[in-house]
C-alpha cells in the first residue's frame, strides 16, 4: 500500500497551516499578557464599572427625589449634630466662657454684697 504523493503534500500543507495558526494565536496571547495591556484592561474595566454605578445612582435619584432629599438631609444633620446640640442647649461662646474657672473664682466680689 503506497501513499499518494498528492495526499502527503496536502497533509503537510494542512499541518503547516495549523502550525502557523497556533503560533499566531500564541503571539496574540503573549501580546495580551504584557503588563501594559493588562493594566490598560484593568483601567477600562474600572472605568466601565464606575460609569455603570453612576448611571444607576442617577436613575435612582430621578425615580425617588424625595427619598434622596430626605437621605441627604439626614446625613447633613448627623454631620452637624454637635453644632446643633450646642445651639439647642444654649452653649453660645462668650468672652466669659473662654476664661478658666480659677480666674472666675479670683474675681473680686461686688461692692455691697454680703461677706
């Protein structure tokens, strides 16, 4: 049983074509695995994720404006709670408030007061 020379040549051409495709694919994989390309892919992915989150947030604000305003107001009140508490308790800063208690104790008594 002898092999047809045309079949051997055709098979060799197929092998060469497959080898060339494999080496081409390997070159593409090596190029994609370069650190600069990996970093660029990570940046693009992060930018896409941030954009998606921003769009979803904007849609949520548009769909529930009163709830969003209430939430923002609550955050503002929480952040200003110390200042608001001072106002409610009447702790306003005055020149006397800056003096220490020892200085207040050393103040001379007013004339006409009982000793």
